[in-house]
C-alpha cells in the first residue's frame, strides 16, 4: 500500500489540516452473518492514550466529543 502525501490544492502552504492532537484510531469489528451492527469496536485517542469500546455510532461520537472537550478545557489544550 502506498501513501499519497501531496497536499490538497485548496490548502495554503504550511497549513495543518489535521492536527495530531485530534487524531484517533478507530477499529471496527467485522460483522457476523446477519449482524446489522456495523459500528461496533474500539476507539483510541492517539495523544492521550484514552480508549473506549463502542457499540454504536452514537457511542463512538460521544467518546470523541468527550475526549476533545476535556482536551480543550485542560491547560495544555489551550
């Protein structure tokens, strides 16, 4: 697999479109036969190491929002 590291044309030189402190790894479980739960898995915030299991898109989004809100409130996040 190769990686395309070219900058999209709409970004100015030096712009950082995706700050690393907002990076997450999302691991999705492979659905079983007849299983409709596509968003079941684990999420980890790269910068803090905080991780959570989720069973729905709502839970995944809730975890991401919670981590980012806590980061924004911390002295290091400001």
